[in-house]
């Protein structure tokens, strides 16, 4: 019955999405040529030309959504995951649609219609899916459309899973009880009664009419997994296995399939796919534009550096970037040319006597960092990311600060979440790393835009910039 209801729900989404995208396509035509009729280079295009594409629009979106698994009904999928999946599939469909219409040589469709359609259809399908999701959550929270779940395992992972399920009544999962090892003496775990032991797990799920079994074992109990799965191999319940790898996860984890084998990816970089392409394209365009627009200022600073102190205009320093690879980072020289001849590699301090007079101004205003736009253009750095550090310091910090090296899972940046929050200069390195890891865990293109905006607003001049 539950499988049948999921199939019906998937078919509902297919029909609704087809109607939404077709409606959005026709509404985009109406909005462009009736509601906001901007001047036309030629006569008004006939409505029938656009209407003729409606079946193709519906077929393309439904096919793309099907191939990207939008219509797989998963109760454990979060709202954020749902939106990301929808928008990713929608973006793919838009690109395919643009390519398809470009191949129609007989007629060129309005670019504004395309833009309106992309926005209307994206908002439409997202709002509809979230509305259905909310309605199901309300129904499930009241005890309807539920699934009986038995949790099998022991230890902190089991208790964490139980707490998570109890905190999400909208999932519609009724946790009927727990199955524990034979040596366990507990009558209840996290407020849920113990229904039996591993040896009689089959009898338990049959007696409790379980729809799903979730197995959560610690590494020390992993040897029991084979016999639990062997007991369940002829049962029709859905079986899920929670892998106890959370102690090793800092940035997040995903499960992928490799030739039929499930593979857990731990602490991967978030900069993959279309988001990574958008970030790199933005870096390239803005750094190139910045170098051109700021050329007079760069030349002026270079001249003043040369006139106010002996030595080269630019200071080239080895820094560690993406995947722990070193690169040569550029800065306007703000210290004496022989600044490290005696001291070696040391951190700059507020009372650092090695700075030149003009160099103090450059550091206070962060103008010494402008040559790094070239590093961004070349791909060694990004506009936004953790600030790169010198390899000599990296070797020291990696032993002192947990997860320090995970900062290098993304490109280093001219500015970052730590910098716009005041953690720069000689401030707490642990807090700076904490901000860097927060940025990587929560990365999105919009977060980059937010950091760039905050940098323009308050990031150049700071009391800790020295």
C-alpha cells in the first residue's frame, strides 16, 4: 500500500510539473509581449509559434527530472536537499532547452521570454514540491501515512539516530522499538523499548509489522552486520545501514555508487559541478575586470613603492593552496627588501619595525593585496576562500590545530568568512580555522556573493590589518 501511494505521489509530481512548466512558458510569452511590452525590433511574434513548443517543454522537464531522480520519493531527504536537487535539475533542463531552441534555425525565440520562463518555472516547481512536502509533513505529524521502523544496533550512533527520528515527526516514521545484541541488559534505549536481540530480529519485524529496518552499529560491533542482513535477506522490508563514520567527518560525507559498490566520500570539496564552474567563471571575469579597471591605481601604487624604498615593487611569496599545492602569491612590497634576512619567517605584528612608511598605509588599507587578482586570474586563488599560509607555518599549525589541513580542500582566497568577521592579523588562529571550515561546509555561490559584499563594505580597513 505504501509503495503504491509513493508511485501515485510520483505520478502527481510528473503531471503537476508538466503543467507548471507549460504554464510558465505560455505566461512568459504573455508577460513579455502584453504585461511589459518592451520595444520590438520587428512585428509581434505569433503566439502559436511559442505554444507549439509546449509539449516539448513538458517532455524535456519531465525527462530531465526523472533522470536526475527528482521523482524518487525519499522520506529522509531534507528540505534543503530537495531544493538543491530541484534547482540543479531545473538548471540542466534550461540549458538543454536553450540548446534545443538554438538548433531551430527557422525562428529565434525571445531571450527575455527565456529569462522569464526560467524564473517562473523554477519558482513554480520549487514552490509546488515544497507545498506538497509541507502538506505531507502535517499529515504525517498527525499519525497518518506512516511507516513502522525498527532500529537495530547499539552504542552512541544508535542513540543519535533515535534522537534524530524522534525530532522529525514530519517524516511519518513510527519508531516501534529497538533490537539489541544478546549481551545487552537494557529494557529501553533512549526511551524506546527493546523488542528483542539480533538472533530473533526476523521474528521482531514480523510481529511488529515493520516497514523499514535501520541498522546502526559501532565499529566494534560491525561483525554482527553479516548475520543481521542474513536474517533479513528474505524479508520485504526496506533496510538501511548507518555507517559509523561521523567521528571522521568534518566537512560532510556523501554516498556514491562505483560499479555496484556503495562508496562513502568523506570531507570532499564542495566546489564541484555547476557551482564550481560558476565560481571559477566569476573569479575569471571579476579578476580580469578588476585588473583593467584598477590599472591606474596599480601603476600609481607601484610607482610609490619604488620611490619610497629600495627593492622590488612586488613581493613574491610561496603559499599553500588547493590540495596542499604551493604557488607564488603576489603582493605589493610593504617591508624592507631584507626584512627576513635575520628573523626568518615570522608573523607580522602591530609594532613591526620592518615595514616601510608607505607599506604601513598599504597594509592598513589592504591595498597590498591587489596584485593577487593576477593569482585569481591564473587560477591559483579565488576571490573568496581561506587565506593561504606559508608552508613553513602550515607544517607547524597542522600539528597544533585539529582539521587545519582541510582548509586546503578549496582554493585560497583574497578574502574569506574569517576576514569579514574580523579574524585577521594576529588573532586567534583556531577561530580563523573554525570560520574557514564553516565556509567550506556551508559553501554556496550566494555565500560567496555575501562575503564579497561584506568585504566591499567593511573588509578593507580593519584594526587587525597590519
